[in-house]
C-alpha cells in the first residue's frame, strides 16, 4: 500500500487531534467534521480498503468497531445514537486509501445517505 496522509498521522509527521490510541487502533477528529462528533478510527496496520481485509484481519476490524463504540459511550452520546461508516473505493466515496471508520454523532443524522 502506498503511503497516505493517515500513515503520516500515525507516525506523527503531520498533526492531528488524537482522541484515542492503543496498540492496533488510532482515532482522531476529522478535519472537516460532518457532525458535532466526527472521529476517524484507523488501524495502525496499513490496509487500503475494506476489499483488502483478509481472514487474519477479523480481530482487527472488530477492535476498530469496539474502539468506536467505547468512545461513543465514554463521550455520552451512545444512548442517543450515532453512525459508523466505512467508505470503500470510488462509488463508496473513499478519498483516503488507508481504511478508516467514521464515527458520527451528536445530532440526528439523515437516512438514506446521498
Ligand atoms: P473518506 O472520504 O476517505 O471516507 O474520508 C476521509 C476523511 O478524512 C474525510 O472526512 C476528510 O475530512 C478527512 N481528512 C482528510 N484529510 C485529513 C487530515 O489531514 N486530517 C484529518 N484529521 N482528517 C482528514
């Protein structure tokens, strides 16, 4: 996988508002938030898209989701609700090719998405 903006955030080469990290996962606020709470959860492992996950990554993707839900609970908006989104490739609207889960909350979100 080629180097991305998010790899540079992992290596602390560019700044980000990091809100959570553990040995597998890093989370930071989206630079262009679409909701009062908009945090990106990324694996430290460089995986480009959902299509690149293998059987060996089952635990990793689970950790990503659990980190996001734990964050929503800790910040107090889990009960009201939130949305987790992983965009994949062009039709999915992916713009950064390092897998990331968007956690969006803090307001009522519309459905269906555009
Ligand atoms: P995607 O469109 O790939 O699903 O989402 C990429 C997200 O990364 C977008 O919501 C965009 O605002 C965010 N983003 C792009 N560049 C940066 C950056 O340099 N720092 C942070 N914190 N977020 C970024």
